[in-house]
C-alpha cells in the first residue's frame, strides 16, 4: 500500500513539474494579462499582511511556506485546473486567487486568536 501511495505522489509531483512556470513566462503573463497581474498583486498584499501580523518567531515559517508554494504548489494547483480544461493563464490565475484566499483566511484566523 505504501508503494502505491508513493508511486501516486511521485506521478503527481512529476505532473506538477511538467507545467512548471519559468520566471520569464511568469513575467510575460504579468505583462500581458491584467487578471493574472491583479491576482499576483493581491497575493503579494495578502502575504505581506500575514507576515506583518505574525510574531517574528513565525515569520520564517510563513516565508518558507510561501516559497514552497511558489516553487511547486502553484504549479501543482495550476496543473489541476489545466487538467480540467482551463487554459494555462486562467489556471495560474485561479491557483493564485486560491492561494490569496488561503493567506487571507490564515491572517483572519491569526487575528481572531490574538484578540482573545
């Protein structure tokens, strides 16, 4: 059973890297597509807001999680949308919007916990 799960994880990882977004392509997408550029801007704002809200001891963890998402999570999420038939630019925009929602949710959760 472990081998099957390991094999599935490997296939998913490789599938995600097959769609990996190169830096040059990312820049072109931002320049040519307003919706992707806006999604990217909102993601950056949500990330900065979360980083500023967490204590210094959690900043490294938040930064590491975001880098992980940028390095592989974004590609994996976008590839899932592409498998559903969405064009690449739309898939990356949707994945970016999903990540923004997640960071915003974490920010709100953190703020609620610290109000008590």
